[in-house]
C-alpha cells in the first residue's frame, strides 16, 4: 500500500524514536528505517523500553520530565536528527517533544491505532486525533477529485501478542525500575495491578458472552432502529482528558442519560456500550442503574459489554460518542452521529452540529458523498496497512 503516510514516514534522513507501543514495534521500525538508508536511534525511558531496544542503537533517558526539552536540545547538537517519532501525542514527554520539535523545525511524526481499523495503523505529522492537521472544512473534501482506491491486505491483530508484550513490558519495567528513578508512566505501571485487571477481564468476557446473548437478539429484532447507541471510551483515555471537556467518562454517561430521558421519543431506547479494553478496570453498572432510576428511564437503558460493534451499529437508530474512532465506523454504517468532545471527523455535514438535546429528534443524516471523499482522503493521507501486533509484521 503506497499511501502518503508512508511517503511522510520516509521523508527524513535521521530519526529519533521515543516511546512506541509496548513491544518490539519501534525497535523493528528503527531497523527497517536503517535498511531504507536512514539513521535511527531509539530512546529508552524505562525497563520495558530497555528490554525491547537492547539490540538497536539507543539513548537512555534517566532525568526528570522538566529536563526533557533541554536533553532533546543537547542530543540534537550531537546527533542532528531531522525527525522525531512517537506513539500517541498526549503523553507528557511526547507533548514536550512536540513543542520542542515545532520550535526547532524538526518533523514530529505520531503513530496511533488506526482510524480505520482493523487493518490499519495511523501516522500523521504534528499530531493525531483532535490535533490532526486534516482539514475540518467540508468544502475541502467536496472539491476533491475522486481518489484511486488503495489495495490493502486484511491483517488480523493478535490479542495474545498484545497481552504477551504488555506483560513482558510491565515486568521488565518493574525489574529495572531502580535504573530509571525519575520515570513516571502515563498510566498505572504496576504489573501486579494490570495482571489482576486482565484476569478479571478474561472471566468477565466469558460471563458477558452468556449473559448478553439474549440482548443481542432483542436489539436485532424488536429494538432494531429503535435505540440510540452511546459509545464509552477507556476510563483513562487521553482522548477524553485532552480532547473533551469531561473530567471523567462518568460525566459523559450522566449527560447522555439525562438528555435522553428529557428529549428522546418515548418509544426509543438507549444502549450504552462498554469499551472492551476497559473490561477489567472499571464497571459502570451501578452508576447507570442509579442514573436511570433518577431520570425515570430504567426500563429504556441497556448496558452492554461484549456485543459486536458492527451489529450494534447496524441496528442502531443513531450514535453518540465523545470522540472515539468508533465514530468513523458509525459513519461507515451511515448512522447519524453526535460528537461530544473534539474529533477530526466532527465536520459539518458528517456529524450533527447542534446540541445533544436536539439530536434525539433530529432528522439529520450524514452526507454520504462527503463521507466517501473524507474516507478516501483519510485512508490515503494517514493510514498504513498494518497492525502493531500480528504474525504478518510491518515494518518488513
């Protein structure tokens, strides 16, 4: 797949790689860049990074976060890198690197999970998600010439590989913690806490599979096209903390339930979908029940966990999200969509631009032609046909 994202990636000559996904992806990326005739050096921030970068050129970072911009400046004087690469642009050190890079004319590239999952990963310059440089003007996309379709391989992500590399990363981080005394992870960095969460997630998945089979049949039959789907995001998702006005996902849940109770047609239901990556960390059942009782809609609110998203979208009347990339999937399914945070796809003509209270009874429909052009441009400009954890790896 010869996308513009690949051209963006290869436009530099000397690369400095900050933190990547947990696992070998960034060390393999560094080796791949060198095979393309570039120079590449990884930065090691903790024991997990140290383990996965043990066979590539790397600098060890052991100072405080406040010293990071100065360290970048000093490193730049000795190794004149023209491109900084990271995974996710909301981590504090990556935000500092973004500011430093922009101030010094150094390219700042960000990898992220794919906007168009499951067969893609994202790469953009200067930022992703709400910080993406993609145009927000509908006229830009409407005036585009038709883009040629890109051939893409269907690549299956491996949940086992993701879990295995995460476990190794956390364990190595704990084992080498004394080597990096100033390091502060952007999330909980305890392997024992994460292990408990994964264990809970495993048995909960099996339990919900049994518990929710009847719910899926009901949604696909009597409630088809008669429920609104509210999508939840991971409780500590930087998309929520950085790109919305919510301090917590709980605030979003309450706003949606309250607005639904007051404004939605009497016949309709509200389905609230838990995020699968949050299964072992946080539950909202008691909160949703309490709020549903308070607002008088306990018989209309359905809380689900592991039902397939494509089927939920297919049978939904409309969709509400903070700013999840699942919002793009809703548009793929031609569903009316309300974005409650800030998202690069929140464009007039694609998403409902009014207040949530008016969304429930609106006759808004996304502009199909506009979405086709947006989707094609998004794929060509920002997507790479790969996944971070699979048997068929990229970089090759």
